[in-house]
């Protein structure tokens, strides 16, 4: 199984499908990541705040997989934006991961009430220059946040990782990203189980038409829209199922029907609003 890669605006490439360890308990992380690597995943997404970077690192070390075959992302937490804190934070993450460099480092949230995300972004530019991360990007940044950091630095993030699923598609951000060659990473791609996504008629119909599960149909929707996606699971059979999405394509009508599932009034969000996380 070869997962297609997406080329970022800095020339680096990233596997379009990966494995996310958000809410994977630290005690389970090494086993879960090891199984993901055995199944065929090569892109792992973690974060300092998840508390499981050590488990990711242990699984990487035990895997025997060459470093250049892996794509590892971690993130700068909200209380590390000021001063030289980003330098210390990435050093801690690299030590826990057992790596000299990550492939992608993200500002996890803009924390607008603190108004220090521009400084955090400037520090990430320095960290990339120092070779501690190959690519840099942001997470949960809205258009005003993106415009501020790009206007001030001239450096456009490689990615913006945002909550994105059929009920919450954030088209203002995805349109801005498309115009500025920023790749979108979908977190919570299956709605975190907080609404009946799989029972929705467009999803159920697409799944049935292709002999796939509803989850596979939704993951395929993300992929065909050009998004990078990394569903989370701690069960091997689900890891395998989530990877088995490259042997079919949704039709234009099926994609349009899933597109139309968004309420359009912002009520589809299932997690925190970026302006309220500080």
C-alpha cells in the first residue's frame, strides 16, 4: 500500500493519509503507533499537549524503519509562545521523540487573547532555519490570524490543521488556503463521533455504492478534496480499514451530496472555537 504524497509550498512532501494520536493514552501509544507502522502508515501526527510523544518515539525507534521514510509532526502548545519558549519546547519534543528533527512543527492554537501567535510564528521560522524542523505550519488559525502572520513575516505556512468534517467545512479558510498554496489538514475528520455522520443519507449511500464503510467514504471525500487526513484509532482492524481507501473514487455527485451536509450557520463545529482557546 502506497499512500499518495502532497507537495507543500516549501517543496517538501507529506503523505496525504496518516495516523493521529490525539487522545491516545500515553500507556497505549507505543503499541498503537507500532501497529500503525506495521499496517503501513508512515505519517504520524502528535503534539506536546497530548502527553504521548515518548510513546511515538519508542515505536519509531523499535520499528527499524528508516527515518527518511517517516513523516513526524508535533506542535507548540499555547503556554510556550513567548520569548525563547518555542526553542525550549521543540527541544523537549525532540528529546521525547528521540529525533534530531521533526518533519512539521505547528503553532497549535493562535490564542488570540494572548496576542503572541505572531511571535510564535517568527520563532518557528527561526527553528526551521536552524534545521530542527523541515516544514512549519499552523493549526486552528482563522483567516485574520493567517493574514496577520503572513503580512508581518512574508512566510506562508505550509499547512493549516483545522477541524474539518462534513458538518463543519470552514470554506472561508479552505478558500484562503487554496489561494495561498497552503495545504489543509483535517482534524476530527469523522466528526469525533459527536453526530450521526455515518447514518447521514449521502454518506450511507456513497458507502453502499462502493462496497465500503461510511468511515471509508468520508475519508475518501477528504482525500478527493485535496485535504491531508489522519484518523485516530487504537484498534488494528480500524487502522487497516482507514488505510484501505485508495481503490475507489467517489463520483462528483457523491462529493456534492456530502458537501451539502454542512448546516452553513457554524453549528456543525464539534470542538472549541479558535477565538475561545487561550
